C-alpha cells in the first residue's frame, strides 16, 4: 500500500500534531488483508466488504516514530453481511458506529511499516 499525502496546516494547528491528508484513496480488500497480516488491524473480516472502498485518508504524526492513519468515508454504509458476524468485525463496526459511515484507524511505525508514505509540505 502506498499513500501520497498533503500537509494540512489548519488540521495540524487544531490537532497539535503534523496532519496530512489524501482526498481520494481506493482501499482494497487486499490492502485490508495486508494490514491484518502485519497485525495492524485485527477484527475486520474482508469477505463481507466490497472489493474497493473509496476513502479519504488522514495521517497524524503522533511521535517522531509513529503515525495514526485513518481511512474514512462518511457516505459509505457497511454491507449487511458485516453484521452477520459482529465478533469478527467488531473493530470495524464499533469505529464506524462511533464516527458514521466507514472508519478504520491504524497506528503504524514510520520506519519499516510496510506502508509507503509520501509527505508533501507544499502550501
């Protein structure tokens, strides 16, 4: 997975940490499986999700060594099949109910996370 992000000065000021965004990203089922394999997410079953979920992405640098990446789409409704096994999809269901639509957060090490991150500081 590779993310190209832009610096968001307003969000950075509000959050008190460097914040970057990506307006359009297609999160694939394979991306989610890769995140599971790397143990970055646990309770998300991909078989009940569509092949592609159009998302926006926020990357917040929590420390100099790790970042929180949020994939979200407030207009996306989770498929009914996700609720068929609420235990296997607990993390996805809880986050999406808390925030609305589709919501998936992960915390990654900035060094050797397996996720390519490009940070652009162009203002």
